[in-house]
C-alpha cells in the first residue's frame, strides 16, 4: 500500500511477521476457526478474531442488477462478518488490513497467513475488478486514537456534503479495539489492490504499476484531464465545507484518470473568516493541490477551477469566503 500513513492500497507480501494464535496458545491448524489473527508490527501488535464481527456496517443483498452479490453500508444497529484479513500497511496513526465479506479458500489457510485476493477499486462509479466486497479496517495506536476518529468523522462529513473523489468511512468512528483499551477501529472503502497488476518497489512500499500519485504518469488526453478535473473538484468541495488537510495523497488510475484521495488523519476545519493559523494551513493545502497539476495542464486546471467556482451560488458557497477565494487566486491564478 502506497499509503504513507495507512492508506488503502497494498500487497499482502508487504506484511511483517504474522503469527496465528488461539486464545491461549500458538496454533497453525488450518481449520481452527476459533483462532485469532495476530501481527507484530513496529508500532505495536494487532489482533483480530476469526472471523471479525465489525459493528456499524451492514451487508446488503444485491438486487441482481450488479455484478456484485452484496454491498456494504453504514447501519448503526447491524454488524458485518469479515474474513481473510490481508495486511496493507502501517504508519504513525495505525495499521490497515483489507477484509472480505465472505469466506473463500484462502481463509482455510493457516490463520494469519498473507493472502492475495482481488479487491475492488470503484472510482467515479466505475468498477475496476469483478469483486467489490472488500473493506479496509484501520486500527489505531493508543496515541493516535483521536486522529483516527477525526479521520472517520471528516470523511463522513465530506460524504454527507457530496465532496467527490475521497474514500468513505463506514460505521462508527470509535469502534473499540477489543484487545487493548484506548484504541479504535474504523472501516474504509474502497480498497485498491495491486494483486491484478505487476508491482514495483518505492520508498513508500509496494505499489501497483497502474496506480500513481503523479499526474505526469497518467495517460495523456482524456485520462489526464479526468485526473486534473478530479483534483479541482475535490479541492473546491473540501473548501466549500470548511475542511483542509496536509500531505495530500491522491491515488490515480494511470489508464483512466480515476482519482481517490486518502489519509485524512491531519484534516482540520476552518472558520469564517479563517484565523491566521487556519489561513496558513489553507495556503499549504491549496499549494499542495496546485503542485499536483503538471505544468502542461495548468491552464486546463484553471478553466476547471473557474467553472467550479461559478457553480457555487445561491448559498452553496459555504466556507468559500473572500479570504479563501483570495488564497485560491494567489496560488492558482497568479
């Protein structure tokens, strides 16, 4: 997973030492469904029951019109049974694992064994694989509980306000982690897998060769235009609802330009008008988004920005105050 701080893309082979254990002793019995999964990671230990019962999300039966047999949605009164965890990555805020909503042959392996399975990448409504029944579970460390809860609340706020091209957080932002007090779990979707494509190493770990964070790697023409437009739409949408973040992390399909922004642990709200500290954060955020745009696409991005701002009318401006517009203009126009 290219995620610098627990994003949602990865490869099972990037896992560190994984130990399978029962409630009292080590076990390697392939058919022991009472076993737990256990990972010893640099920042701490992560364990899951087998299978994991995750509260606050519901598995819906499809009506037959989709290639998927089931769907996930938030439901505070329900829980979903999750199988086949695969370690995706870990960082300062927590560790992330992908889970399947149904058991398969890989779950009959030794508990905790890394699994390679097709995961779903749904961006802009387009399904990229034949399986969209995957969800990522992020487990916080004790010291990062607040930031992980903030990430989930931020994503739910963005979703509620129809901000496009950002990952979703399903269920409660404070599901307790059962094996250590003071830690929480959140559910994130979509999960982006490199299992169906070749991979290459980078400073950030294993990444899919068709997934990039650099727009210059996106196929020229309509795919790159799609990515440029997505960056602008996400930036304006976040500013409209009064949210900015630092260290923006886009995941972009190099063939289609479909874009997803991940990792909102550092997201902040800003007031109207923004304070001096908030103004500094806004300058940083708008600058980071601007730097994503290749020089050859700057003019096109400016056109998209003007169109987005023109569409903000009749009370839809939200937090897009004169000060925010001045910051945008100084970075994106001047």
